[in-house]
C-alpha cells in the first residue's frame, strides 16, 4: 500500500482548477426552453382549464399548429401572454 501526501500547494492548485472549471461551466449559454409547447404545458403555465384554452384558440388569442390531433403552441407566444397578461 502506497501512501501519498497532499500538500497545501496541491490543494491550492486543485482549488484553482475547480474554480476555473466552474467559471467555464457557468459561462456556457443556458439551454432554451422548448420552442413548441403542448396543450397540457400551456394550461399549466397559464393556469387555465382546457375549456379556457379552447376559447383562446377560438378567439385567435392563441394560434396553435395542429399535428395529428394535438395542438402545439409557440413558446414565444405564451411568454408574450405572460408578460402582457392578456
């Protein structure tokens, strides 16, 4: 069994490397939210019922894309509604 000694200099070097790694990690751009949201996600974000979401579609407040029976909403459109509280 071999014993290795850790010196203060070793710890200081490790600390500096760790700080540099953390800085580079934090500088990376954060992932963007999904561009398209499903109806359930929109209802949770806006805290509304399925009927209210349907009314928003009918009145053209929201303009979803329908693919195979599912509605998809642009994330930017939902964010605008949350900002403006329409």
